[in-house]
């Protein structure tokens, strides 16, 4: 779908159908998808930001996210905006090349361990305040999980391997079951 609005930058979002977390103890794919999002985006040295924003300088921004903690269907998202003189097609090609690189070459132990540390630290720090704890407990309750689910989730995240991250990239991010939305600047008459 393409939408025109009062904006100066073009942007695109691609949503891939992906599983949501159903069984906190038995599932593994949602955890691998969550870490995959961290490998691709989530810090300044992440693959997409480093390549498209810092090195090639073709994107203003790149964002990757996955949220398997929801009531509705799961989804894995990537969005980007090109810098002037570059196109969404270039950024989509860069995205596809990075996914191909990941599905063929995988993720190193060091890269995955860095992402795991960041993700788990974020989860732990979110519970530092009473508001954070209440929010986390409320979210777990709202989607039908036990209040201790965050502890189980962190334990499961620690067990995910580079091969599992590569597997979910191959399974869910290779062109099928996608929805693409493009935001274009409104053309004035």
C-alpha cells in the first residue's frame, strides 16, 4: 500500500508474518526472532545501521523490531527512510542483501552474545522501578502468561544459538507473507 501525507521524507515499512510466543518454556522461534532483530538493529554497531546509515550513507534511519508478546498475530518489522538522492528501492535491496548475507553466513557467537547481553540487560533494568515491575506484570497477565514469565524468557534467550537465529531468518524473512507500506510526500498542485 502507498500513502501520501504531509511529510518531506519517503519511508517504507515491511511486515513479515512471524510466530508469537505461545508457550514461554517450550517455544524457541520467538526468542530467536527477538535476537535477530537485535543483530540487525538495536545498537550503533548493528548490521543495518552500520551498513546503510554509517558506511553507505543511503539511509536516514533503519529500524527493525519484533514483538512476540502480543494477543494478535506476530510480526517482524523493518522500516527505513532514504537520504536525498537515494531511493526506497536501494534501501530494500540493501535489506535483502543483508538478509541473504545472514542466511548464508550466519551470526557469530560474539555478535549474538553481545545482543543477548543488551536484550537481557534491558529486560532486567525495565524492572528497576515499581512502575516498570507493574507494567511488566500487567503485560504478562494481559497476554495470559504467569508473572514470572520474564525470568523464564531471559533464561530462554540465553539458550538461543547462532544457528537458530540463522534458521528463523531463512524461514520468516525470505520474501513470503509480507505486507509493504510506503509513505510518500504529498504532491502539491
